């Protein structure tokens, strides 16, 4: 029975979403697989690691210069390795406990800061790194000892190669997204009706990642004040204070306010456009849903490349201020050319969407799990890396094993 550990960190919502999409795909392909979803940092009870998810929205909202500075200073293989070595003594107990509890056949990581500690804690288990940054991710993603590094785009592939990952361990699949985001032709107005949205007027979805970061309130206010021929749906995510303020406001037009929504697939498929920061999860889901994007901001560093990816492919526009956002939405809602412009951006989004990424990566994970169960090998040292790892030829065709299922969520559990 394949036993797979999927590790993520709740810094934002994208890493968990990718891990969850993969878990769903694994369950579809191998219903009896034993899957464990875990946020090892949250469970570590070691400051500052156990505070990452709470600190992330604050730093991003109020000190993005600090985030950018940290990203740039640490974004070299040498500094990355040094910091990971420094952090390991504090993380060792939690990761060792995870290792003792799980005994997986394959470990999957969807967060760059997990790659190194997972490799140390599970030296003789195949590690699959699923990169969720589209084009300008941090160097710490790219561990040369990983059995497989799944990247979302060609640009990420070049980055991985430049960081020393062997081409034979590198595959381009896209960011794993839940199958609920995959667009079906002609469904938009049916879904809009189910959601209680207008079936006549377009609805523009406004959001800021899992934590509702960025100037969402200001953007909502300006869009509402512009009285455009569209309704608004605002997803505040885990930002409860923002949700409360938005709900308390008197709006001129129709505005639907939501907090954290579990499973945004239906909304993305029903929306006519999405205004968002350039989060890779949201972008990948919007493209799978064929929904064009207005990118109102980007976390400096890892999200900068995402903007280029969207704009260069015609799937959306870069509008880094409230007036630019209003102009962009207006150009897709008002005037004779609006529908054509919106439709062609929606088609471009669909063209770069990868709704099957989760399933494709899940197949590869199951192949590695099967190999590991059939032929566990002693660990070897990998040149150029401090970590021990198995050397194993890559095999491209999976053969799935029927088995018994267990799904455990270790999120926030004490180890
Ligand atoms: N998300 C969600 N419910 C919400 C808000 C966001 O499930 O109410 C998910 C969204 O579908 C996406 C993720 O959170 O998968 C946000 O990821 P992204 O990479 O865009 O930004 P992050 O929050 O990681 O910075």
C-alpha cells in the first residue's frame, strides 16, 4: 500500500492548496493509498518556525521591503545552504518525530523551506519537490538530491537547471490545482445562478491569496464607486477583520462578501474576471478555469515572475494601483470592444492552464512509491550536496496498486 507524506506550510494559501490537490489526485488514482498531509513548521513548536503562517500576511502587508530584502539576500545556493544548516538543530526533533510516525514510501514537499529539513529527516526516502512559484521562485526550492523536481513552467525549469538540478530529475507539469477549477463549456451562467450572482451582469472576483493580503478594501471601494456594469464578489480569505469591515460597508452596487471559502472552483468558473495579487495558486486556478486576470500587486521576489508569465501570455494585465485596476476592469466590462477583449484574455488563460497537473504529478509520485516498496535501496551520498539520497533510475510509467486508505491531517498537531 503506497504510504505518502505531503508536507506544506501555511504561509499564504497556495502551498496547502497544491498539497491538497495532489492528495485528491493520489486518492483518485490509488483509492487505498495512505496519505498524510502535514505542516511540519506549525507542528514544530519552535519559534520562529511555528509562527511563519501568522507572520507571513503581516510582513507582506506592512513590510514588503523587508520580505524583498530577505528574499534577495538569501537567494543564492551558498546562503540558502548555510541558513538551512543553522536552522536544522532547532527543527531536528519535530522532523525526526514526523519520520518516526510516518515511515512513508515517498515524501512530497510543496514549500521551498521544507525541502532541506525533509531531505535530512528522510535521507533514504525519495523526495518529490513540487515547485509552486511560476517563474522566479527562491533557490531553496531546488535540492539537487530530490528524486523529482516538478516545475510549473519552462522558466522555472531553467532556474532549476541553473541551480544544479539534473535534467533527468526535472519535469514540467504546472502547479497542481484541484479538479474543481477545470472549466466546462457554457457553464458560467448556471454556476452564477447557483452562487446567487447575476446571470446577466458579469461578476468580478476580488481577492488577495489565502490571507486576504493587499489593498483589497481600497480596490473594492474604487471599483464600487466607479459604477461599472459589473457586480463584485470579494473573498477576504483568513483576514477576518477585513471581512467584517467589508460586510459592514454600504455599497452602491451589488457586492458579495465572503471570508475564507473552502474550494473556490465554482466561483472562479463563474467569475468574468479576477482581480488579485500575483499569487501562483490563484493564477494557476484562474487559468484552469479560463478566467482572465487583473494583477493588482505582487509579493516582491517570488511573485514578480508570475506577472511576466501572465502578461506575456495575454492571460491578464498588470495594474499595480487602484486607478489602473478600475481602468482594466472597465476595459473588460464597458464599451463595444469589452466582451471581445475579455474573451480573448479568457482564451489565453485557458491556453496556459494546466488542470491536469495534479494528476500527472500524482502518477509520478505513485511510480516512485511503487519502486521504493519493491526495491528499497541503501542511502548514498550525492556529490555537491550534504544530504544522503538514493540513486535510482527514473521510470516514467506508473502501475498503481490497490490498497487500504488512511488520511491523517497532522496540521497543528503536537509531535
Ligand atoms: N484560497 C482558498 N480560499 C480562500 C482564499 C484563497 O482556498 O478563501 C486559496 C486559493 O484557491 C489558492 C490559495 O488560497 O489556492 C492562494 O494561493 P496563492 O499562491 O495565490 O497566494 P498565497 O496565499 O499563497 O500567497
